[in-house]
């Protein structure tokens, strides 16, 4: 259950939400990194959208809708977009999960389970 939206998804129009869902279904990478810590595992969930457009239009549009950061690798002509905090990432994953394919939903569940405190 989401009480307060941390990622801004709820403020968007249904069309904008659908655009994000479709893009992440096709191009998104969902990663859960687990590192062994002293007392407890260190967890980090990450959403990446990589595209090879020279002007980075797709990642810029994502950033204008949801915020987050863009990393550019100019030599590879590559743009990566991620959200800034785990809170935002988990919030966005909750929103988009019902609209994703089964494969994506399984991965998202892994992240939501693994990253919760
Ligand atoms: Zn949200």
C-alpha cells in the first residue's frame, strides 16, 4: 500500500504514466544489489534506462516527469537514467508493477522484498 507518493508518479496524467510504463517495460533494467555488511546486508535498488540517442531526448523526458539523474557516456553515445533514492525507486516500482509483464513483475517483487528494511 502506498500512502504518500515519493516519486511523483501520482501527479502525472494517465497518458504520461502509460508512457513511463511502456518505456520501462521495454527499456528498463531493474537491479537489486546486495552487499554483505557488518551487521546487515546493504541493499540498493536501481532502475536504469539506457538509450543510444545522440541528444538523449528519451531520458530527458523521463527526468522532466519524475526527476532523477541522467548519466551520459558520450563515447558510447549512451544515456542512463536513475532515480535518486531507494524510497523513490520502490515507490515507482509499486505504481508500475500491475501493468508490467509477468517476468518484470517477478523481478520487481524480488526487489521490493529484498530492499524492504
Ligand atoms: Zn510514487
